[in-house]
């Protein structure tokens, strides 16, 4: 699927057919909803969410995510670090 929809995605180091397909599936049928890097980061669960209470300012990782996209992104990052 990834080689048909986005063939140039497979040219990047760390992107295989499975990880590219998982990320493309995460964007869904409406890729225009991804208005930038921040919305894609929120979808994959790597963005921070405010978890403040009173005077305490905290942030945590977003938990309402697409877990397959998060796993694919993690796999790509590990491959690129090597």
C-alpha cells in the first residue's frame, strides 16, 4: 500500500513498508486534517498535554493516541539512531 500511495516515503532510512503503511493508515482518508507537525505528533502520542493543577505546572504525554502509529514512529526512530 505504501509503495503505491507514497513511494518516496520508502526512500527515507528507517521507513519500511510496514511502518510507512501504519503511518499512512493513521492519517486516514482525510490527510488535510494534518495541518502541521503538531497535529501529527498529537496523533502519534509524542506531544505534551497540560496537566496542571493550581500553582503546579506539569505536562505529560498524550495518552489518547493511535498505538500502531506510535509503535511505527518508535521503530523508525530506533532505526535512525543506529
